[in-house]
């Protein structure tokens, strides 16, 4: 006999979890491994219990469903649930991930679950699918208010205004913040596009600075400038970077 | 376009006749008195010339109307009227003379009298022409001015209304869909509670949809609706928040704009209750201060939730209050430590 399908329900509202639980109770081949009411708890449980499927709500306090996804390694198959989120729904449509709009019927739920179980039987790896959703969702959000980073077992939430400067490092970006240094797997272009443009300027191919952390701009030779940050750190400024800096200031 | 001020209004026509009494007096003084002329001739002269000019005077209106100040150059208006005045008054003199001289027995004596007084007659005619024409222009200008003012006021009201409408509280789709989801779950888990929630949601929606942007309601009514809203949210969030209020008795009947407090509560739920894992206490107080109702909503929040300052909802209330009461600074926001406080000052009608 096959093992039961392990499911984790993540939703901050207990009634919303309850209805999914009720629907799931009618299946013999699934078991609810855990119920989580917030993102932190969910990440812990997911790493611990390695579920096959997650029922994931998007709007949750502290850590949204999308932010959670960025922090899970080898994510399982995910069925998204949301009551009303324009951006999220757009992202789901484009990346062809199944999602449930609350309130959903038992039939609709069954359809999504069967689809997920079939993918599971086919040994489908949802990695790329999830990367696509995140990428699509990234396109939709306008300004980034915070960045979530997993650092060992700890999850850090860095408010955008606490970022001092960003530095490109191969496929990663090093975030220098008031809380310390963190590596995040995103591109410089992503940060350039999504950080508040009146506050953050890309001064160089590999550097973005927070203007409130700028001490002064120094001319070295003709046409060559460098930036001194409040902590004394020096950064080079490229020609186009100087133009962007002047336009913003 | 403006109608004829004399023909369309008997009152004005009477005033016009009164004005003619003055003209007749002038006519007597300038032309008839102290001259050697028979009484019968004098009376005939007075009647014919004055009735003629009175009739012509009504006609002056049309040239004033069609040579409007807005659409013609001032030079053109003046030169046109000089020419027109000269022609009309000459015509008046010619016709008047023709009629009277043919009615009197002694034509030569009348001709002498007429030509001796011709310059006075011409002067009086021109004077009357310009006096009446100026009067007509003033009427046209004044009526146009009034109309413009009415239109401007109407336009301003329309703009204010449109602004108010756009600022009006709108039912938050998150709230609706999440409530529907909770109710859907409750129909399986606790049908009785589901029914209660549906009824509350229906009452809340009815109030929200029925009140318009300018409507005033009593504070008690508004609070009743807020309690419905909080009851519904309570089913969703359970023990995550608590509501406490302290309302001075005299405040309950005071009139406030409908749905003005609602967005404050929604804001608190969205930013504090939703983003905080601990329990949030919503504290509402209302006191009367001078001629204002002072309403304070305070709630704790997690200082590390990084949402930006006052949201759209709160700014909308501020703007609504400004438009309704024509006063700034009726809303204050204070954020310190872990407390978020919004204070509203609602002007009270003292009767």
C-alpha cells in the first residue's frame, strides 16, 4: 500500500483552515501533517515534516505566502488559496499554477487536490513552476517595503529603509543593512526596479546605495567620482551612475 | 440670452413710464416753457414727440443686445452707436415734425417754433438715446454676471460632490471575500453562527450602501454599524482584538458624516490586528470640547511592522472633512512607541 499524501495547511484564519480540513477528512489517502497560522511556523514545519503538498494562503501577517516561497528549499507542490489579490491571481494565471479563490466549493477543491496528487504520482518537480510564479509576482509589485532572508535557521525581515547599500556578488546580491550583511538570490536589476527610486540609486554596475546613507560625493580627477558612505566605506561611481545620482538629487 | 427687460416685465415697464415723466419734465423746461407758442400746439408737440421717442426707446434694446460687449470691440460699439443714435434721432425729429406740422392749423408758426428749438430737441434725443442704451448694457452685463455666478457655484458644488463621492468609503473586497469564506466554512462547522454572520453582514452592507457621501448620521448610529463590522471581523480573527469604548452621553446624538469612523477601524484592523501576532486593543473615546466632538481611536501595534505612515484611508477621511466643513486640521495622526492614535474633530451645530 502506498504512503499517505502529507499535507500542510497554512492560513492565518482558523475557519479557513477548518474548511480545508473538513474537505480533506473525506479522503483516505491523505493526512494532515500540520496546520500553521503564520509563515514562520510554516517554514519550520515544512522543513521538519517535508510535506508533499501545501495549501498556502497568500495574505498572512509578517510573512506573505510569496515571501515564504522564497525561503523554502525544494518546495513541494503548492495549492495557493486567496480571497482577493489581483497581483497574485495574475501571477498564478501566467505561470499556470493551480489556485483556489475563497470561498471555494468542495468540487473545486477536489479538482485542485487531484491535480496535485497526479503531479506527485508523476514525480513532477515543482521547482521551476514556483520560480515562475515568484518571477511573475515580482513583476507586479511596485515598491519593495521589506526583504526576507533566511540565514541558517533564522528568518530576517529587513525593512527597505534600513538597507544601506547593495553589492552584486555573482548570482547573489549582498545586502548591507543596519542589522548586518545578508546574501539574497536576486539580481541587481530586480532591486533597481523595485526599491523606492527616490531613495535608492544604482551608482555603478555592481552597487546600489541608499541616499540617506550617503556622506558625500568626491571628485577624484576630471570625470571620475567616488562616494563616501556614512561609515567611511568608499564606492566607485560610473558615468551613468553619476547621471542617475544627479537626476535623483 | 437675456429677454427684453421692459416688455417681459410689467414692473419694469411702469418704471420706464416713470422715467418718461422725468424726460417730459426736461422736455417742458428745455423746449416748451418760456417760448411763444399756443397751448394746443405745445400739447400736441409734447405728446407726439414724447410718444415717438418712448416707442423708439424700447427699440434701442435690440442694438444693445446684438452689439454685446463680450463679442465686439469697444471702438466698434461706440462708433456704431454714435451712427445709430444720429440716424434714429434724426428720424425721430423728421417724423415728429411731419406729423405735428400736418396737424396744426398754422404751419409756419409751428415751423418757426420747431427750428428755434431744434438743437435742444436733438440734444435731448441724443441724451435719451445714450442714457437708455447704457441702461440696457448695464442690464445685460448684470444678468450675464448673475448667470455666470450661478453657473460657477453650480460647477463648484458639482466638483465638490464628485470629490466627495470619490473619497467615500468603499467596501473593501478583502473584507467581503474573507467574510464570505468564513461564512462558507461556518455553514459546515456551525450553521447557527453562519446565519448570525450573514445577517450581520447584510445589515452592515445595507447601511454602507444606503448612506451617501454627504449624509449626516448620529454618532450612535455610526457606532452601531461599527459594532456590526467588528462583530464580523471578530468571527474571522477571534481573540486577536478587543474593542473598548467610552462615549460621553451628550455625544451620542451629535451628527457626524456617515461612514467617517468606519475607515479608521478598517485601517486599525488591516495594519494592527492583521500584522500583529499579539492581541490588539481598539480604544474609542468621544468627548465634547467647545464646539467640537473630539473622537479618538487608539490601538497598539507592533512597532516593527514596517508599513508606511498614514494610509490612503486616513487621508481620504481628512479630505472628506475638509470638503464638508471647509476646515483643515480636523484630523490628527500620532504614532509613538507602540501606539497609533487618530483624533477627529467634528464641528457640532449648536442650536
